[in-house]
């Protein structure tokens, strides 16, 4: 059986998300913000990975749908709480939940989403429940640990590239890995294949995140969808920032000075110039290539047919992009 | 086999809580606040109920220990987030987590506790996993719904006694019910017995909460452990408040006026006098008796031996107290 396109899986998820019925009436204060958060659209890459995993290994995307909704609900729970912690007011062009409602709502509706996500993910066949649940819970801990590191980085004086990689593996990689692994387990994949798909997901996540960091500085504003230089103006500890600071040359001092320039185009240009001088453009693209290759290596080692592997290659390509 | 005393179960839990090893090093920012929160002591009634359930139905308190730690971790997760939402600075005589650390820590370490709790509770035999997990997740949703109603009550103009009971059943009853039900399931109880124990736990929780409301107004400061009248000064929507406001007589107007008096002894005395005039002292004690009786009725309907039933009667008595 031929797998569907990413757009087709994504449309199925969108429709399933819309058909979830939440308690209303006097409980709408708790559940309406959840509906709001989940209606913001987006690529739905994480739940697509669940469906693709289930389809690839068991020809049973439908069986993976509830877990896919669980993964998307979990992802959005982390966004609700992260937005409170980061004091972010806008997400996908709309007010974040704590701005549209209030902080207490973002906290409590977020908690509710985590439990709903766990419930959805647990709706798998009995003989798969233990492995799926363990994969989900362990992933959740990795995500919180990644967020903790990310928050610590804001005030840390020195961050190693390993610290940075650990952080994005937690925040971004583990969720992509768990999504496709849970799908694979639902599809009946062997433990070996399930672990290889986890590796494929994690490495794709790392490549995606580093590419995202790269795009913020070296990308094209029209295709990136966000203004260039946002991370530089927010002194975000990106791959570029961490790798450049680790260079140890006298350019590091110049970089620190450039970050002292008031936020704006002048700072962005000055920092970008130093990044280029330090070879960060190339280093970053090499890192993306490195993790993409690791993802494909894991994928190729699975027992999947060439045709199915091709579907996952396309997904990684779509996610990581080719905007060099 | 004779069951242990509540103090013995409680000591076992205290010791098991202390022996949990959390990741340290660079992740201590995430896990240290969890240790802090769980070291505050307290009655540990909820995990005691898990152990008692496992012991009563299966003579296997040890098998229930991990789930007991899960229930206690869950309970403390709700305290971390509730304290942020209610802006409470002190709990059990110590700064709350968001005061000792900060709000972001209380949110993220709280999230981590919810996932840890789910992991611990899931450490049961495979054939019990589904029922235990469903009981846990459904309970968690009831707790959030109760907290939502509680927050809504702060600004609501009219609250019925049914609304109030729904709120405390969610916030307090469901957790006691789920704790003892999970223990019973681990012990191998039949579904019927497990459901009866759930009913025992929920009803004990209702009686406990109403008794707690009563003590705030009519209790003795030395045995209550808190200053009398705290709920009156905070305009808390207690059983007394809701039941009195529902009386519909002209005393309701007097009550509203009394609540306009600045917080302090004068207000507490004025409100207490009207509560007495409205017969709230007696009504409240009757309600406690009513739910206690329901708890015992459910307990008596189980297949447990008279001796084991007596252990659960003692627990309810200890919890609800006899401070009339």
C-alpha cells in the first residue's frame, strides 16, 4: 500500500482535531482555551509523524489517530506553559492563551492538556500500552529538561555546544522522535525498528532546529515568515551564538561588543558580519547536513521498503528545507 | 493478616519519598524544587490510602508503594500550581515553591511532577495498568475541573450548594477516591469492590472538606492549627457561605453587610453570629455526618473483613475528626 502525502495526513489531523468535543457549560472556562490553542493551525508535523509511523509499519494510520492527537495536544500544552514562562504575547499571529485569557487559565488549561494528551496516547491496544506510555512519559521529561536548560541559558555566562545540543534534543528532538516511534509501535514495528525511527526523529529535530537558527540570521525574510535577526535582537542562545562564543579568538570580544549595540538593524548587521567572519554560516550548514545524514542513516537501517523510506525522506526534507 | 496503623503506613511513605533519587547536576534547577516540595511533611493521607487499599485487598502494601508515591507527587504538583494561581506565599510554614524559587520554576517543576506521578502510578502489573491509569487520568481531570470551578467562584455572584459540592468532589473527593481505588486494584479487588472503595474515598473527602470549612468558623484555634476565621476574612466560598447565601431570608442581606466590614475580628464575629442565627453550625455538622455515613455505607458493602473495614473507619474518623 502506498503511503499518503504529508498534506493528506495533515488534513486528516486538522479534521480530527476539530471534531474533538470538549465539555462545555460551566467547564468552558477550562476547555475553551484548549480548543482555541489547538485551532491555531500550523504544520502538524508531530502528529503527521505518528500517522506515518503507524501507516509505514502497520498500514493503520487510523489506529494511530488518537495517539497523534495526544502528541499534538502535548505539544500545544508545552507552548501554553512556555509562552507564560517566556512572556510571549503572540503565537501564529494570534494572542497567546495567557494574553487572550489570563495566566491562571494558561497554567490550568495547560495541565488539563497534558492529562488529555496522556489519555489519548494511552488509547492503544493493550499489548502496546506499556511501551507507548513509557515512550511518551520519558519524552515528556526530556522536553521539560530541555526547557529548563533553555531558561538557564538566559543567565549562563558560558554554554558549550554540547549543552546547546542537549537542550534542543530535549525541547525539539525528543518529541519528533517519540511521535514517530509511538506511531511505529502502534503499527507493530519491532523494538529495533521503533528505536531506529526514534533516532530518525531526534536527528531530524536537531537538523530542523539548527536550520531554524541559521534562517534567523542568514535566511530570506519572505520565505522564513518572520523578520530576520529576531534571535540576535533577543540575545537568544542559538547554535550560531554558542558556536561563535566557543571559538575563543579575539573575534569573540568583537561579538560581545556587537551584542551591546541597542537592538535593531545595526546590531543585527554587526553580529551577522562577525558570524560570517567566524565561518558560522558554513559551520551551521555543515551541522544541519551532519544531523540530516544521521537521520537518514537510521531510517535506512530500518526494515521499511524503499518506497516508505522515501516518504520519511521527503518529510525530513520538507521540515529542514533547502533554503541554502 | 492484620493491617498496619496509619502512622506506620505514613512512616513508610515518608521514608520512600526521601529515598527517591532525582537527577542532579545541571538539571537540579528542575528537580531540586520537587524534592523541596515533597519534603514538607504532612499527613500523607492520600498515599496511605493507596497502601491500605493494596494491603486490604491483596496483602501487598509494598506493591502499592510506587503508585502511592505517584499519588503524593500528583497531589503536590497540584499544590505547586494552585499556589501560583492563588498567589499563596506560605504552605506548611515554609515559603511556597514560587516564592522560594520563582513562578517559572513552580510551573515547570510542577509539570515534571505530573509526568513523574503518571510514571510512578504506571508501575503496576501489566494486567492492572489500563484500569489504574484510567482511574488516575480521570481523577486528574476532575481535580482540574474542581480548581476551575473554585477560581470561577471567586467572581461568581451566585453559587448553588450543588456547584459547591461539585467543586469539592473534584478538588478533594476524587483524589481520595482514586487513591484508595488504585490501591484496591493493585491488591486485586474486584471492579465492584474497587468502585465501592472509590465511593468511600470520595465521600470521606466531602465530609473532610465540609468539616474543614466548619472548623475555620466554629473550631478551636489550638486544635485547628490555623487562626479561626481565615476563610471569612478571605471571603472564601465555603460550605457555610454558600449554604447561608442560599437561605434567601433577610439575614442574607445582613450577611452581605457583615462581609463589607474590613477584614479582622469584627467581621469574623459578625459573620459567625449570622451563621449561627441561620443554623449553619448545625447544618454543617449534619452535612459532615451525612457524607461520613455515605462513606461508611460504601465501605460496609465491600467484601472486606470486619477487621479491615475497621482500619478504614479509623482513617475516616482521623481525617474528619471529632472536634464537635
